[in-house]
C-alpha cells in the first residue's frame, strides 16, 4: 500500500523555499559580519553575541517580511 504525495508537491516546495529564505539569508549575513569582526580583531567575547543577535534579528525580520 503506497500513499500518493504528488498533490502536495507544490505546497511542500513553497514551504521549503520559505524555510530557505528565512534561515539561509540571515545566516549568510551573520557569517559575513563574523568575518568582518574577525578582520577588525574584535574580541570573540564581543563578536559572538553580536553575530548571534544579528542572526536572530535577521530570522525574525525575514519571517515577518515573508509571512
């Protein structure tokens, strides 16, 4: 007995695209900020919380923008 999920493919693609947009773009932004802060020789005790907060803020903003 098999279940046909072909009718869900369009909605699953939209969910996957939304998930990638919400998580991937803020991750890239946080990664770039992390590299910039390392290049400026900012101590890790300051750079890591800033990067994490930027990532969380970016995820929140993308979620509010897309949904």
